C-alpha cells in the first residue's frame, strides 16, 4: 500500500494500532513537543492531536518515530527503490531510461520517478493566514513559532521545471523576531544546500527567488526533502518512487509549481537583499542555536486542502526522530558520497553525536603498495573529498580506516570502530587539522563564529601498534595537585578523567589541560591510553556510549579542545608522543542546554496518569 495524502497514512496507522489520538486540547506552545519527545523516547506510536489550542487544524507527530513504522509506511515501495539503487541507478538515470526495465516493479518505479503537471489540486481549494496556522514552539527560549517538517520547493532560475527543482528541508520561523507578522517568515538554510544554488542564480539575475513551502501530503515528500541526493537530481523523483505514483504538481503562470496533494502551501518568494535575525532555536544537538541573519520569505498566500493535518517533528538532544529518518534514508539509497568518490567504501555520520559532528569512514589504501610499512596516504585524499561533499562538510571529526586492515570492519559498530582506530593510529603522524573551515551553524561547540570552525581527520592504516588496556594501568599517577581525579576506563584504550571547572586566568585562557599534559612524559603509564577525555566532575559522559560520543565529539572544537602529552609542531604539522587529550568540559561560551519547563512536565505527566491518553505509553 502507498499513500497519496497524509490523511490516508494517518487513517491507516490508526487502523493498525500504530497511532493514538489525543482528544483533549493541547497547547502547541511547549506542551505538544514535550508529549512527542516522551512518546518517541518510549518507542511509542504516532500521535494525533485532534484539538490544538488557538488553532482549528489538527496536528500529527512521531509518524517516523520507529524503524518498524517507517518500514510499514513504505512497505510496498521501499524494497523496490532499494533494489534499483543497488543496481547502481540514480533517480535521474531512472527517468531517462524509463523503458529499459523488463522487471514490472522496476518499470513502474521508474515511471513514478517522473513528476507530472496537473491543472488543479486539493491544496488550493482553501486559504488561510500565517497566524491561523499551528503556532508550534518546542522550547522556552525559541525565538518564535516554527514549521519543523517543511518541504521548501524552488526551481532553477536559469532552467525552470520539475526536473530542475530542489525540495529541501529548511527551518521556517513564522512568528516572533523582526518579521512583519502575517507577511514574512524566516528561511534558515545552511551551507551546501540546493536552494542556495537557486538563490545565487536569482541574485545574479537580479531577480527575486520564488519559493513554495509544502507541509503534509504523501509521507514520501518529507523523506525526499531530507535525502542527500546529488546536485541536479530532483527530489520529486525519489518522492514519486517512494509514494508509488507520480508526484502531481500544479503548473503556475508565474513561479514554481505547487504540490497538488500537500495539506498546506505557503506561496511567495525570498526577498532580495533582505536579511533578518532568525532564532534562537532549540536544535538537534541539544542546545539553543543563537539568532543569526538569514534570508526572508515574503508570503503572498497560504493555501490548504479540505480537512488538512499539520505534521511536525521535534528536536532536542540526540537521538530524536531525525535519527530514525537518517538511518532509513541510508538504508534506502545508501551513501551518495560512497557512490560518488572512488575508493570510499562507507561513510556514516554517528547519530548519537548529532550526525555530522562525528563521521566514520572506510576507504581503500592502495598508494605505494611496495612500501614495507603501510601508512595513511590514499586515505587522506579520500578524507578531503569526503569533507567537501554536501552536508558532510559540516563535520568536525572524521575517523577513517583502511578496508585492507580488516575487511569485516563496519561503520555501524562504533565501539569496534574506535577499537580498530585506537590500536593503529600513530599520534605523531596520523592527526590532520583544518583550523578555519566551513561549519554547521547549529554547532554550539565552535568558537570560530558563524559557519566557521575546525576539523580533525584521524586516519589509520597498517597493523596494530599497541594493545589497548582494559583497566587502570599499574603505577599510573595523575599528579592530583593539578585538580584531575577519578580516572576510569570507558572503553579499551579510552580513559575518562574528571578535571577542574573551566576557568580563565589573567591571560583570558584556561591553561589547566596544558598544565596536565606538561606534567607527564612519554614513558609514563598514562600513555598506554591513546585517548584521554577530560570531563567535569559529576558528568554523565561515562554513563553510556551515547553520552560519551555527545560529550567528546559534539561538544568540542578540535583546534581549541584537542591537546596531547609531549605535543609538538613540525613543519606546521601537529602531533604528540604521548596520549591524545580532549577537553570535553563545559565552556562558558557554549549555548544554553535545552531544559523543559516544570509546568509543562507536570501537564504531560497528567496525560500519562491512569485513564489518560498516554497511560501505558510513556
């Protein structure tokens, strides 16, 4: 079965007991998002809010909250798409070679990949205003209400048309800030997004860029908007294959087409030379992103279909629903980077670290096979290519291993991957920094300003050079007069240590980690651990792998937080003769962590009481 509309999907999930309805009036300000976060954490069903305070439209969330539910929603189409992708075909090739498929399922998938123009659609039958839309606010200090599950559609100004379009997943602020209420909304898109190319072309042509924002419709549209497809491939093709039907688009006399089956559509254009503060916003890394200057969309009209439903997702410290979606997309279409870069066998953002902050990769190491001792060479070329690929350019840490060393190694097993790397890395040679590079605006660990930060590539090739200790090394001394205590082994070769609270001295720096490193020499027992992570006293970083990855890689900036025992610089290259040390303590320049209002917590817990709609679910 496939769905043409969101309501078809919602009705089917309810019939199959994969959706609950909450009939009580729920406030879109904080309460709805808090409910969904708890239901997601419990692995619960999709949630339909029949009555939304201050709004006549119902809402639905957690549609994609479990892998099992995603498989159910796309049970008839995803297997076919996976088979086509494994055959080495991309959506554009499928459209061009429609009649070359003898297999009926492959033929129809290819046929559905080509979107179509239609004369009219349900979405344009009714109109409303921005203020009448659900004013969804997820966290107390958000700058306003947001659309959190939008599909932003634009067409190439130089070559308009359905197959030269971009369907992107960009944050839309619909209230607050300095926007003209009811007429302007914020358009938050990051570096290396498809709409940026269209926007640049419009600027060069000295034209405004028409855009439409679709909310709802077939679930496949949201998946396609999030998928990292190669430039020049229309997301509408993937959406069509996943929905089991050609995507119907209403042709417009002026401007881009409108998705006929959407529940809502904001029609307008990006205003030329206008930038306004967007944010702050509680984001996917678990902190608030500060307000920043972003483009502004002038909304000319707001359409909606009869009996529409407003879908939304929630954000917060990973993992959240976006993690489940990313995994589904990877399983569906694989890694576009691995397909595009010869020699790259696998690349995977680590979801527990928020995605791009930590990448694991496996590549070929075939340069100079006549060398007696293998070392990273081709891996470094591949690493540079990976860091130049679409969203992956936002990475902070890239750990890349040679496939030849262990053909069974996989990027799916983080613990085993870390073990493999730590056994092999030569800390004098295998650390490669970029100190001023493109960065994710939402990353709160950067100290380089908007879209600027640092990166660290750690490459490993060759035989193991050390045995990783499983316990505390005999004779290890922390020189506790410096304030470092409580050493414990988190994983083989990884030592967690409590450090003093971050505090600047008269020079404006905190030098405690440097003093710690300088107090040791390379021959001391502590250097049996290739990686030392310093955390605050009472930190939960050692509670589980998720917490460790978030504290170590998400919260830190390599150029500022990576140190080493007996470190050195040679020919602009940095390395260390002893352990690598990462300062994962909280810093005063970090953004505020996301914390739930006690009143909201109380309201949600009341819904989970016996007799309430969430009883037995959370």
